[in-house]
């Protein structure tokens, strides 16, 4: 078991709220932990004026708030701002800070699209699909880099498609999967495309669309096998739960989590 770390200050009454993650932080130790564990999600906006005001008024650390403010005004790097906060909290060891610093230095060598993808993937993993969509689309708005190669962009389009599916945006998902497949002919992505089309279209329109793309017969059957299996499994869960109000509350919370904006 790991060592227990004791917070040096009492929890504040008004937390610092990170909207994109739906996280409320009640102490400097919690802020340090969040920054350390979610470094790919941190940007200068997250460490901006709202944080300085919270550190000044709620935490009562005017010196740290002023250092962050002056650093931002002087164009301080994200790495320096994060480390300034972590060193002020004394929550992590010097060895751990050195490891984080090394990770940030490597991150600084990445192209903007690569950094954005790391952020988008983190949102995706944490179930914040709306924020992930926003970040993936930012990547695609930037001029394509030859150095990153077709595989990188195939992954971006595929992940965008998965996020759209989980937000029930099947038309957008199908377009994303199709584009991903055009970059890299991955049979799994083709299956995702066909399933997204199936979920987004009436059966007759779906069959017509597949026929126009020469996807028919045994190939179509093989590509929709998983969709058919999942449909059968879903029917087993269609009965109304005994505690309907509790289930609706859970679904509400899940929807809110999935659609938070970055």
C-alpha cells in the first residue's frame, strides 16, 4: 500500500471547478494531484485568471497567485506554471517532479496536432465525448502534416467517429469512419462505418446506400454480424427497471458527463 499524504490546509468552501472534466477541487493538494495525473489535459486557459482568483481568495495564497499572474503576463511556459504550482504545494517528491518535467519537455517537441490528440484521447478515455470531438476537430482544422503520416489521421478520424457514435450522431460518425478508411483500409473501420450507417438509416435506405457502394451479399452480412448480435443483446435490457427514477438519474448523469464541453 502507498503512503498516506495529509493535506496541510482545510478544504475550502468554494471548490475550483474544471468544467471539461466535471471535477471540483477543494484543496491545493487536490489541484496538484489533478495536474500531475492529467497533464495532457492542462492548458494555459485552465491555469488562468479564474485559478489565480481562487488561489488568492479561497486558498489565501496571494504570493502564489501573483507569481502565476506575472508569469502568464511574461509569457511563461505551461511547464513552468505547472511546476510552480506543484512546488508550492509540496505534495510530490523532487524525483516525481523531475519525471513530470521530463515528460513535459518531450511534450514540447511534439507538433500541435500530436499534443491535441493526446488531449482528445484523454477526454475520450474519461468518457467526455463532446470535449474529445472538439479537440479532434481542431486537429483536422490544422493543415495536414506530412511528417505525421496517414496512420495518424486515420486514427483521428476513427476516434472522432467512435465519439460521435456514443453521442448518437450516427451520420457524422459514418462520415468520419469512411474518411478514416480512405486514409487506411482497416477492415475494422469499414465494419464501424457500415454499423454507423445501419444505426443512422431506415433499413431500406441502408440497403440502398450499401448497394450503391458495392457492399452486398456475404460481405454485407459479415460486416453487420456484430450489429445484429448487439441488437439482440440490447432487447434483453429493454424492460423497465424497478427503480425507474434512479435509473433515469444515472442516465442523466452519464449524459452530462459525456457532453461536457472543453
